[in-house]
């Protein structure tokens, strides 16, 4: 029986989630990680080697200088990291490696020229799909950062007034998406999180689900608040969305909110291991259509429910598995975030974060749900 291929990453762990998962070590510069025959090793520069020896979860921390000195004697100059990786693989007598899908082509070509067979493995670390108790703790901490930021946003909206032209006013001037986002992000930072492209989208802007929002916010129009910060210490994400209105909402907007709320409850009641995510997503779409909210294109723009019911997250804000990828399994984490978007009415999205348990799920979100803010 052939042994499994070694696994190799050349990246920086601040941007590569697989590498951060494997080493639990934040580094802004690239380093090499290798897993082979049940053991792991990583090659670090002098800038990182001492810190890595203290905190990186690898069996062997190898100084980059060890390979540089050997290479320079032979070639008269220092090697780049792919050349170092080739030397490491030669030392370990490895002729075949699996790499992640984002592995740089130039690195792969260097290895291939050195006689190494390079294969892309997807998923590269399949265990990332199932969250450990420690990971759930980290994700919950990130969710608390999001809730802290949301609380600050709601506090400002409660304290604000409305002028004669229906603009929301705070601290003597019009409240904009930019000002409210800045206050939310500052609160997240104070709480130990790192905000990432927080969405504060008012009115029709909220009907483009990834629009961050800009300009003055109006009363009696929806404001979509979507917060997905990372925990500064661990790098894990949280994700939370609420949709609110400053002042009294109209009947059409109240009905839109009630329908989305009911759809989220439909999902939460059904969500457990063994349930097919694609079929559950279709149930949500059918529920919306039966309630009078079809998903369709109008004047070249999508309206209704035109995104996924949810997604998994962890060290990336969107990571495998997709909500509709198959039957749910215990240990998976999912957002539940149905939404409806009609520019003539408003945008409503409500999002919670849950972990699948052996018999159902546990909601990791504590934030309140309501539409109107006096």
C-alpha cells in the first residue's frame, strides 16, 4: 500500500487559512510548512524562528539559514523559498507532494524542475470542516465582538433624532453609513476584534447584499448591519446581521421583516445532522414565493432571495462546506441568513451563527432581533 503524499504549503499565515490552521502561528512573511509520515516541520527566517519555537504547533522548527548557507556555497547566492522547499524535500527523500489550490504556480514549477511531483489536493485539510471545542470557543468569541459592535450601532441609532427631511441626525450632523460604520468598527476593536468591511447599507443600497453602504442614512428606511469581525488573538471569524429601521416602519416593510423572520425560524427548526442543505434552501425559496416574494430579475436587477441560506466559516469568512453542499453533519458550523431585497420596499436580512450538534444545533448568537428603533 502506497503512503499518502506529503503536504506542503509556502505562504504567509496571515493570509493563508490552511497554514494558520496547521501552525496556529501568525506571520506576515512567507514560510514553509511540511507534513510527512505523521510529523510536521516548518522553515522560518531569523525574524520568526524564536517566536515560532515558542508558539507554532509544529514538531520541528527549522532555521532558514541552514538551507541558505548550503545553497549559497553551491550557487553563489541565497535561494528563494521554493528552492529551499526543494532542498527540504530532498533532505526528507520526498518525491511527491500535495499542495492547496492556491499554491503559487511559480513555486510549483520550481519544485517540478527539481524532480518533485506536485498535485493539488482539494480540500487540502478536510478536518477544517468540523470544528473542535476549542474552535467553537474561538468562533463564539468572534461572535461576541460582532455583538458588541452591533450594540454600539443600535445605541447610536437610539440616541439619534430625525430632521424634517427624514435624515437621521447624530451629534448635530447627518448620520452617514461611514460614521456609523466607524463607530461600530471602533467598538469591535476595543472588544478585541478586527473588523472587516462592515456593512452599514441604508435603503436601496441594502438590496445589493455586499454593498458596504455610503452617504446619509434615512429614517423609516431599512438599514442592514452586517458585521463579520475576526478575533485578534486567534484569527477566527464571527458573522452577524440585523436589519433595522429608525422610526416607524410602513406596513409593507413590517410584512417583509416578518416573512424573513419566519423563514429563518423555519430553517432553525429544521437544522440538524442528516438534513439536506440544498433541499432546505429550496424550501426557503418556495416559502418566500408562496408568501408573495418571488425571486426574479426586474429591469436587469435581481430581487427576492438570490443568495445562499447560509455558509460555513472559521479562519475564513466563507469556507467549506457550502450550506447546499449536501447533508449536514455534527461539528459543522453554519450561518442562517435568509433575506429579501426589493428596492421599492427595502432590504431585510437576519443572520445567526449555529453549530451542528449530534441531535440538532446550538445557536451561538445572543443579539436581539427587532425591526423598529424609536
